[in-house]
């Protein structure tokens, strides 16, 4: 996402709006698959030897729920997005590193399919809670009942 400095009017801002290929964002490395392009709407201007950009970014991604392991889609919205870049003397400034960083900050470390509140995760209760119940309850109980059964049954009745 390059901004040509000559296009920015002196003392004013330049409005940029459109879509960009989301491949440079490197979302796959973070476990998210981009769904559609990166959409942006930005106002860029120059001040004190730097370039500033404000506006909003939108990217839809597909992630895997850490709880139920189902794939789900989520919108990442950076609104408001704001950044400032020092000018390096070139004719253009590339906003991609700033945009990339901002989008990555929106990615959840532990994505859950129910985090948007639109659906309920089928694995709402962690599976780890069940084995401990079974250990103290279901597996221990048959041993106790077997011992009680032996106590109730007189040895003489069982002998042939
Ligand atoms: Zn889930």
C-alpha cells in the first residue's frame, strides 16, 4: 500500500479508499486465512517531516476455534486506524508494515468461534473437566458395589 508523496496536496490530506491484496499481511503465519481483500479508507497528510494516516481498515479472516477445532470466519476492523511514519527521502511511503502490524494486533491469541457472540461454541465445557469426575465417581463406584455385594452374599450360598 504505497502513498506517493507528490499526490498529497500541500497542507491538506489525500483520501485513499479501496482494496488491496491481503497476501503481504502474512496472516497465514499467525494461523488466520484471509477471506477477501484488505479494505481500507484512509486520509493521509504530511506534517513535521512525517506522513500521517488516519481512517479504518477491514479484513475478514478464517480461523480455527481452540475449543471445538471448527473453522469460523471473523471480521477484523481497525477503526480508527492511525499511524505516523518518518519520511525517508523517497518519493513514496509504504504503509504495508504499519497496516500489517495493526491487523495482527487484532488477531486473538486464542481464537474462539463464540467470541463474536453470534453463536455458541459446541465445546462450551472443557473436555478436561470430565475425566476427573469419572476418576472419582464412575470408576471408583463399581469397586465399592462389588465389595458390598460380596459382604451381602453368605459364602455358604455360593458354594456348590
Ligand atoms: Zn468453538
